[in-house]
C-alpha cells in the first residue's frame, strides 16, 4: 500500500470534516417523525388515572394539585384549538372531530384564537 492511498490516521484526519459535518446518508431527508397521538393520549390518561388513585387512597394534600392539572388540561385544549385555527382548520372541522357543532366549538374556544 502506498502512502498516498493509505487512510489518514486520526491525528491526520480533519475532525470535524470540513464543510457540512452532518453525515447526509444518516440524516433524514426532511421527513417528519411519526406521531402516535392515540398512544400518547392513552399514556396521559394512564398517568391521570394513577394520580387520581393516589389521591383517592388518602393523599388529600395532592387534591389541589389534581385540580390544577384539570385547569392545565383546559388551557392545553385552548392552545391546541388556537393552534389548529392558525394552521387553517375551520370551526366545522374542529367541531366534527369533537362531535359538536361548529357553533358550539366557536362559542367555547373562539375567544381564545
């Protein structure tokens, strides 16, 4: 093997490589990650049920925190609906996913978007 065809030693190599240091072969080509919303929601429901059981067996001090979680969920829904509206979804589309009319959806969350 000649010196010109030998692989550079780590000391000789240009680390990080000059230019773009991202290995293009290993980097996604702009694909979005898969979103398993139903699995994520089921996970959140399990957490809430477990927390309510913890309160129910005598952790009275945590009752106020559980109420705060309820308020946090309401806030999260308002933000989610507002984001959907900004993204271009109509009140009819939002209402249809929730099993309510477009008017009901707009009356409930219209002031926050």
